[in-house]
C-alpha cells in the first residue's frame, strides 16, 4: 500500500529578508549567550547595546553574518 502525496498548489514561502533577519537575531542571541552581562535579565536591550560596542564581539557578529552572506545593511529593525 503506497501513499500518494498530492500537490495542492504553491507552498508558503518566507521572504529572504525575513530569513536574514531571523538568522541575524539568532547570531546575536548566540553571541549574547557566549558573553553574559549583568544586565541580561533586567535590561537586555541595554546589555545588548553594551555588548555591541565591544569591538571583539562586533567583529564576531560581522564574521558570522558574512559567512551566511548577509550584509548588516540588509537587516532591518522592523518587527518580523
């Protein structure tokens, strides 16, 4: 007995910009996990801003984005 998979039309797709934003957020989360900060629990945005100013951490984020083929100017700050 076989199962036939029907194709009922176009599959939903996620725009590249959304995928790039998700990848960038995932990278930022990973970098944040690797560099804990005292403000993480109470003020994560401030902690993130402080970490982003660290040149070593910023270089790591840019390196990971480049490995994925994502330029920083391609990532919008919109809610996605």
